[in-house]
C-alpha cells in the first residue's frame, strides 16, 4: 500500500511567523491522468501520478526518487504550476498553486525556481551568461542596469564562477559550470524553493558531488528549500533530509534519508539501493 507522509501542522502553529521548520510545500492526494490516443479513435486514461501526498519543511530537502517513468517530473511540473493536476492540490506557503493567476502567479514564479537537467532546457544557448542571469531580474523589473550588473557579479561569485564567465556562452562551459550558472540564475530572485529535476544527472560523480556541495552550502546560507528529483539514490544520500520513493506514479516508501538507507521497507527501495555502484 502507498505510504503517505503527513506532518499536519496544528492551527496554532500555522499562525506563527514563517521560519525554518514550518511547512512550505504541501502536496495532497495529487493525481495526474494523461489521455492516450489509441487506434480507431479509442482513447484511454493513464495515471502518471497517483494519489501522491507529502509535505516539505522550510529549509529542508525532500527528494523524490524512482526509476524513469515513475512520475517524478510530472510531480515537478505540477509543483511549478506548469501543469494542472487532475485531482488533489499543492499548497505553497498555504496557497493553492494550481489556481494562481496574474500577480499572484508572477510572485510564485519568483519564489519557486526550477533547475532542470543539463543540457536539455537548462540554459538558452543564444544568451551569454550575463544575459542568462540578468534576464529574470529584468522580467521582474528589479533594479537598473548598473545594479543588475552588480547582482550578476555577486551571483557568479556565490556559485564560485569567475566574473569573466559573464561574456561566455553556455556551449563554452562544462556541464558542471552550466549547472552553476543555472543555480545563479535560480538564485537571482531570492527564491524560497528550488525544484531540481535531475539537476546533476548529466554530470560525472566528482562534478556531481561539487554541485551538490554548493547546493548544500547555499541551503545553509540562504535557508533554501529543495524539492530534489532524481533517479539516483546515491545523489539522494548527499543532499536529502527526507525521501519519497515513487513507483508507477505512487509513493511506495516515504521516510528520512537515514531510514531509507539503513532500513528500507520495500523491496523496490532495496532494489534501488542495490543499483548504487
Ligand atoms: P519520470 O520523471 O519519473 O521519468 P515522468 O513524470 O516524466 O516520469 O513520466 C511519468 C509517465 O507519464 C511516463 O509513462 C510518461 O511517458 C508519461 N507522461 C509524461 N508526460 C506525458 C504527457 N504529456 N502525455 C502523456 N504521457 C505523459
Ligand atoms: Mg523525469
């Protein structure tokens, strides 16, 4: 049976000022069905995400792990308000994400930032690095060009990239460097949450560890919350506090990272663990 993690916040706590440890993301009974077109005009429904629930505490990292096709990216797309759920809800800071419009959606797009897999959809190849990082500041009308340049320099420094990188193009950088730029761009708007969908999956293990270290440091410094999606449990161990294991659209195991590694309850989780080299 699917396991549901629920850390319901008592209403008295909900009135406290927002701080580390409060629930920032709450996913409730989330379901996504895709209509599949078959032969002879017959269509069928397919549940890519099936009754998924979990909560994420501010300042923590929740990993969603599972093999390819288990529904992880579909959860990410819904959490980013890029895809509407068939059923269920996602609350960001207590507000339903799916119904956001206008200014509220614009504000949500500032506070919740994505980082995708390199090189697919991570950076625009036609934008140099300066423009890549400046773009979100321009869209959100933050500062004048001079203060934006200062901010771009700060952000490059924050991700340990030399300032001269700003004149270069994504194809002139390594995969690890490109993901540092993707992180800098995600940080430009001082987000609360970063949703990483296979953000380190294209990198070799050493560079992976460096980027994960950077993400860990930034979390410490900035109080960021991560929803960290990966097919790789070895990556989960380096970054996550909590883990949801997904299989065929459902959460089959949900626990702290330590519990998942030391005492996995499901055969499927054990299989994922055995797959770690
Ligand atoms: P994961 O990220 O875990 O690899 P996805 O969320 O991308 O999995 O996909 C879950 C399932 O939903 C897969 O079987 C995939 O083929 C299917 N799927 C994803 N997006 C669509 C779509 N837009 N239309 C139809 N099926 C889709
Ligand atoms: Mg995916």
